[in-house]
C-alpha cells in the first residue's frame, strides 16, 4: 500500500553516521482510491522529511543484523498526514496493542537511540465522518520535539523504563500547544502511558474545521484562555484532570441536509443550547481541576484515540454545560 523513497542515502563510515535526503513514506493510492484496496478500515499515512541523520552508529551490530544502535538522530522539515475514512467497514480485529511503545517492543531487532530531535514538523489528522459526509481536520504546525531513551533493549529498559516525547507546536497554526508523553516500556502489555497537554490563548472559532464535520456544531464565538490536562491512559481507557478556562461561548447546532448534502442550522436546538444549556464562560481555578474518564474504542488507532480524547477534554459537558 506504500512506497518507501529516499532521494539520497550517504554512509560515513569513519564518522559513524548516515544522512538521508528526501525520506518519504508515500501511499500508492489517493485518499479516494486507498479504501478501495482495503478489506477493512486502516489509517492512511503520508510521511515525509527533507532530511534525516543518525550519528555514532554501531556498524558491527547493524551489519550483522543484531540491532540498530545510535547515539543521536535528527529529522528536519517534515510532515505527517493521517487520513481516516470511516466509510470503510471496521475490521473485527482490535487495534489494541498498537501504541507506539507496544510496536517498538514487538520489533524483531534491538533498537537503541539515546536522543531524537524533530524540527519544523507538521502533523494533520483528517477523518471522513459517515453521518455528515464531510472531512474534519486537526492540525499541529511548527512542531519541534525531542524523544529520549528510544529503546527496546531489556538492559537499557532496566536502567530507564521511560521513553519520553516532549513537543511544542501551534494548534491550528494559532494557539501555543505543548505535549509531553512518557511511555512506560515495562508496561507494554497494558499500554500504560501518560500525557500532559497545555494550550494557550486561542480564538475558539478555529476549531470549526473539526467541530462542524465531526461534531455537527459550529462555534460562533469562543475565547479560549487556557486548557491544561494530565491524562493517564492504557490500552482500554483514560482518565484525566482538566483545567479549561474560556469566555464568550456561543454555538450553532448543525444537521446534514438530505437534499443539498450541506450542513444546515438547527435553529431550535441552537437557541436552547445557547439559552439554557451551555455556560458562556468558565473561570476554573488552577487548584480546582475537573476530572474526566473515557473508554477507548478498540477500533480507533493511537492517533485517533489521542485526538478524540483531547477534544473530549475541550468540549466535555461538565465544563461547557450549565448546571441548570
């Protein structure tokens, strides 16, 4: 289903390094054609980097097939686009067990990289909604990140069991967003990981590229002051403490018009929501976070699970709904 392409690959034996230019994992088919070649639903990935490099490589182990060991790696000027076509029937096979650290643990060869740096990266998750017939997108731009202790070597895990991913970016190219993922390599059977996210001030109308096609509502006004969440998750569920401060919330409920196939306003539902249901503002204190639990859909991939859970935190009823 994919082409793996490298424009140029250079090995420097004395320097113990590898440099790659034009590194690409490219789907063989377009978004429209991809699903026609599947029996069951799978995410479609499109990944590319202008350059990548690995340093202080253990040539002996590499050429004898005993593993890939490197001290430092860098990936520059890249993007990753994940597309989920929900019109394709789901497989009866669960996606549980396919978190990043679980996949690393199942690799047949040892991998050990002390530090990986990612610069100027962009990540987009797109999903085609069956009910609306439209595609929603969530985008993180200007991503810079660091991965440390990327290993599946038992001796290294015994010394340090945590693979840590720390990244800073812009959500929808607007709000400052940071995320820290510690993955526990001693708990790959249960898939344990934690996630800390921090979103700064942002105009909430920007989320309409996701909320309209995926949530069937449009944000007419919303001033996001801050969103912080500490999430504890495993292969089956997640729980978190959430601090969400916002002001001036107004929404429009939408439904799909069967004739035009466009989204149209649900006037009565919108009036009731804005008048009686939602809180127009939330002034939570730093010391009084709310708590949220979420059961994972076993058919959702890791990227889909994290994205859905993040927006559950953002639009969880207990934060935006009026107590009356």
